[in-house]
C-alpha cells in the first residue's frame, strides 16, 4: 500500500513552508524546529505531533483550525518539545486532498466497509499501523516520541513531554471505566486479565515513545475490528469502541500509562468547567456547548446559542466571526468561540469556502426573553401559583416560570402571553392555547391543540395540583413582596436546579417545591446596616441559607454541618411524549 508524501527533497520543504506562510497569514514558524540547540535543556525530549484525519470537509476545517493553533503555540517557545508535525490522512483509495501542500501529510487508503462496518473511526488505528510500519516512517518522524492528536484538539499553550520510553502519558475518561454494564463485555475480550486494572484512557491525547506505537498499532487496530464485529460488544461500547480497542491492546501487551488530567479539558454546558482555573494544555471540543439566549445551560439539545462541531458536518465550514455567546454562558463557550474566530480570521481558506449557519439561533417560544412585567399579570400568577397538570395528556407536574420557560418531569417547554386570560404553551412539538378561569387567581384552564392532526381543535382540562403534599394555589399566608427585594427577583423564576437536579420552584406564600418533597422559603432577616440578598430554604428536615450570584447561580450552605451545594438555572431537553 503505497503512501503519499507531500514533499520530498529540500526544494519541496522550502515550497511547503512558503505555502503555509501564505495560507495562514500567521507566520508562526515551520513544521520542524531545531532539536539540538545548546540553549535548550539537556533533558528536552522532542516529540512529533501526529494528527489523524479523514478526507472530508468536516475534518478539513477542523484540521486547518487545529494546525493554526499548533503553529501558534509551537512558535511561543524556542525550546519547544513539539518539534515536528505530520497529518496521517485516511482517504478512499489513498487519494490526496486539498491540504496536501499546506502541511506534511502521509496518506493511507481507508479500511474497507466490511471491516469498519460504518464505524469509520477504525481508520485511525488502521492508518497509524500503516504509518508506523511504512519504510518511510523515519523520513517523517525524526523524534523518539509522538503525540497522537485529533482534529478537534486546540492547543492552548506549548505542550511538554511527560512520557518516558516505558510509560505513555494519557488522559482520564470517566466513560472508560469498566463499570458493571461494560465489565462482562471487556472480560470476554480479555479473559486472562482483570478489567478493573485497565487504564481508563484512550489513544488520544497520548504522548508515547515511537517503539510503543510500533508495538501496539496492529493489535489496537485488530481489537477495534473484532469489537465492532461483535454485535453485543458494539451495542455496549458504542462510540467509544475504538478507544476500548486501544486500551485492551495496551493491557494485553503490558503497556503502562501515566494519567495526566491537565493534558486536556472536554467542556460542555452541563459540566460547568472553568478553563482558566483548570489550566489545560488542550481544549478538546468533542462536546457541544449549548445555551439559551439568557446564558442558561440547555442540556441534551441544540441551544439557542450553539457551538457544536457537528453543525458543520455537511453544511460547509463554520463562518468567520461567530456570534459571541450570551454574557452569562459558561467560560468554555467564550474561550472556544475566541479560538475559532482567531483562526478563521487569519486562514484564507475561509475567503472562498462555503460556510454554514452561525452560532446564534433564536429564542424558542417566540420573541426574546422578557421580564415578568412584559409577560403580563396572568403569567406572573401562573408562575407563582404552583404545579399544574393536564391529566389527559399525561402531564402531571408542569411548572411555568415568569421568563417564558416551563418544565415538567419529562422535559422542558416554553410559553408566551396571548391576552389577559390566555397563554400559548409549546410542548411535545405542539402548540396548546391555554385559556384560564381567572386572570388574577387562576386555578384551572382549558388547553386547546392549535395545530397538528389528529389532535387539532381538541381540548383538554388543566388544573393546579398538590405535589407531595405541598399546597396547590396561593397560600392564605401570602404577602406581596417588597419592590426590588430578593423575594421579588426569585419568586416564580427558574428553571432552577440543585446541583443539576430539577425542579426547584419558588412559589407564593413561601411555598417551596423540590425534587425531594415540599418545603418553605423566604428572605433571611437582614442585619442592621448590612442588607442581605440571601434566602432560606427548609426541606427534608434541614435549613439552608442560599446566596444568589451572578448569571443565575446560587450557593447553599446547610446549617448544622456547613455542607455546600451549588445550583443554577438549567433547561432540559424538550418534552416529547404527550398523549396527543
């Protein structure tokens, strides 16, 4: 299988450097740097970056952005250990692509469909095996170590080499633990070993000695093929299957790993990770970051502001100058947007590339996020009254929030005002018109399906309900909150999550609904001269002091033992199943 080399000979190298400088507009150095300069530490261990990729537009734009940040970081340190770079490309029939003259590239023909069975990630171990066993390998890789990179790895700073001739540096992946659901499957493919002793890591990011790569590459590939061919293993291991192929190959061959958590970060809107605090070397954008226009995390769904690489799988490159995240979106969203925008602004491929959609979508439910007053008196009363139910639709715990959001035990919904006695509710992919019995003291409504066969025009009854013994409706102890007080800000707001668990509902009369039962809430009595913005919550026999922070967050301190819990607003995926 003949491999293709981008350049050969001195003149080719000069040409390649000129092309790169012209292509990136960011003259941040060449692909090879001096590994012998006397000004660098004698302990310096140069390594070669090996980027695995496939020949398609989706990975092409990722490769360009990755390569830009590699070159940028490589240029920051004259004694960098990142001294070389080769892209290992798998393509149909070993065909070259448009990036061949931009970066050093080795091409391997893609593995056959009868082997990858639709799981094209198997091309990674396949192409790495072909690369390391090619007689020309040493013409590409002069270093003793390699870093196996992916197209969605963005270097944040110069990467050091912590590997040794005998130990691979890897990253801990929680989903690579041999938990009960995976234990038996892994044991079948490694009967002589104990799955609990496996390193919970994968093939990338790793830094390893080239001798270790040569040792494991074939078995890494073959293990991945075998796992994919086994339908039971395929169902259990899923998209991480090739990672398990690598881990099993290393275990069978006795390859040891050092797990380095600062190696990279894999943020998502639901993790609430802080890139600055964790200070990683690589931003791995394998997960999308999804937020509402207010900056609330939208879990398990495409956000109203969305930066997910999969959005540009087929629809062209991501556009230049992506819309910035909402101010209250997680730091990861701001960091990733800046990394994209910096690279694309300097890469001329974007001058002519077809581009897809922007990151900013729209607020679901119509309009923009409104203040309670903008949504009307009815909306305020409905949001602060309690839990609602539409029994005939199987909706038994529906909370409205005064910002136009809503949530149930099955997912999220949204609402907009129609008039002084009616709201429009978007739920289960339908629009329901809700007409309430009373605008000031609502206790029931009639829900009419506004579109969609066969339910269009059909009506259903809705009502306030008691939840876990908590009162329904407005308590007789209810009192109007003072203007601008913490109570006014919090009452009827949401959807709030207690360390990721929904819902917390702050209702009128100091009524509190939690996932663990009813409770009470109210303002903490201020100390003279020190007005407070704290509230108390009492539920499950404990009293908590809640301090609200910026961007829809809070911290709870439990009285008695000082236990601290974080909370935030969070939007679940839309509810899909209704009996319509």
